[in-house]
C-alpha cells in the first residue's frame, strides 16, 4: 500500500463524503498458509511492499463499520465507513 499507512488512510478518509465507504485490497498472508505458500509470499510479494498486514490500527477514529475479509491466501479487503459528522 504505502510506507506511511496512517497518513495515507487519514487522507483517504478525509476526502470521503460523510457516510462514504473506504475500500482497500492489498497483500496479506493467510495465517494458516503452508511453508511453501509462505515462501512464495516472502519471495514474490514482500520485496515490493513494506506493510504485510491490514492496517486496522491505522484507521482514523472517525471510521465505523470496519470489515476485514481474507480473500484467498494472499489478499485481504478492508472496508470502513466515514462518520456523518
């Protein structure tokens, strides 16, 4: 995603309309992956990205209805809504 996830998410949410939805999709290894799958993840994905887990703790405080879904073994989707005020 970005090297400074907190700043990037803050800006993304800032430009959303009140009640708007933020939707992200990025890489994240599935916790139940095999050693082979983990090796492929480390070899092919990590060299190009610095953040390897969904940035839940970096979402601004004015987000609600946060949902995180693992999509297969290597990707996640994260959605959150911006407060109306």
